């Protein structure tokens, strides 16, 4: 059904696009506090039957995550990243950094005392340990070598290392 000529119905809209998710820093902070409390009040439940025939329900603390916070607010993580890039007031920036710091700290402390899986949290927080096999000037020691040549170099290194250990 075509619109009648001269129809300007679209002008009756009061505004275009989606409303701002958070009009004030206080609303953002309130939503973050609600999310954190929701995580505390809703632990993850799993079944545990280690060594027994009985199946027990065990409750595990829920880690705070930025993705979880965004889902709780009805947004996506990309929205949050774009929101941070906008020309925001100092109050918004302070709240955003505080939220990120709380999420980081809760995961870090939880992993450090064994509440959360340390390997998963370390990767999530960018704390994974990197090792590099390189020679002088950052040159790859094994570049262009066959598997047999690499194994021979490793055996040679181990042989030298054992000699130094005995001395």
C-alpha cells in the first residue's frame, strides 16, 4: 500500500534512533552495582560426584565480566567499547574505569586464591606468560631447520647443560 502524495508521517516522530542507555554517570554506576550484586546472589551451580555415588549440587562464585555486565544492561561489548571512545565527561570516564578495575580485581583475586581457574583468568586478563626462543638480535634460532636438525640442537644443548650441572 503506497503512501498518499505529500504524506509526511515520518515527521511526527519525537526523536530518531535509540535512547541513550545511560544518560548520567550515576545511572551507569547503579547498573554496575546491580550487576555485581546479581553475580553474588546468583552463583553458578554444578553437579559434583567426586568419588561418591551421590550427586551434590555445588555453588561456585560467578566471576564479574565486562561481557556479562553488558548483557545484564541489554547491550553488547562492542557498544561499551564505542561508548568509552565518545567524548564523555570526566565523571563517566571515572565510572567506566572503576567498573573495569572492579571486574579485573575480582577476577585476579579470585584466581590467585583458587576460587576461579587461574589459567582461564590469566588468559582473560592478558597475564599469560610468553616465552621466546631467539638468539642474538631476536633472530629465530630454529628458522629454516628441519625437525631432525632442531632435535639435534636440543640434544646438544641438553648435553652441554648436564656438563655444567655436574661441575
